[in-house]
């Protein structure tokens, strides 16, 4: 049976080199449990083992640990080859979200990306995405924190 551990799923987000940011990435998956009332509920748990077809949720938390304002903050997270980005799942308050289909060489809005398949150009699909990038629209104050998220499915 094919599975991945959370350590395999963890990917470090990158930031602008000049910034003094602490970046943490966590990976969770959804768990269904029965509550005390006998009803099924869903919750996120640490993704220690992930099976094909399961969805994982990446949360990238970044904190400005310097005494100065961080400007032009960019968080980039690769999508592992054994994962498929879940269309529309990327989130980041106050951020523009762009994607790459060429291994992180170029980035654009999802609707602007194209790929060449069998010699023909076509609109990119979520399964073509190789990276997610969040670009903050505003500066990040000293001591402030931000969060970026996305989900993907294990092939």
C-alpha cells in the first residue's frame, strides 16, 4: 500500500532572502470521528500517514522576527510530484496568490497559465501546478504574523 509520512509531505516555504521571517509549515489531514452525541464530525489532525486519494492541508505560518517592517514578503511552496493541488484551495488574507506550471521558474494567476501538451497549448489545470506563491500586498510589521494555506490530494 502506498503512503507517505508527514515528514515526506513537509516542504519548506521560502521567503525573500532579505527578510527576517520565521516560517513554519504544518501538514494536516481530515479525520471523521463520532462525538459524544453520536454524530459524525470532521476535524484536522496531524498527517502522520497519508493514503492515496486523501487530502492534505498545508498551513504556512510566518512571523516577522525582526525589529523592522518586512516589505515585499513572498512565500513560495512547491507542490510535490505525488500531490495534486486542490483547485481553489489556496488562501492568504491580504495576499495575491499565483501559481507556477514550470517548476517555479515563472508565476501567474491560475487563469493566465498555459501548458503545452502533445504540441498544443491549453489552459493549465490544477493538476499542472508545481508551486503556489503568496505575495503580501502590504508590509508585515515587526512581530506580526501571517498565514497561507492550500490543500492537495495524494496521487
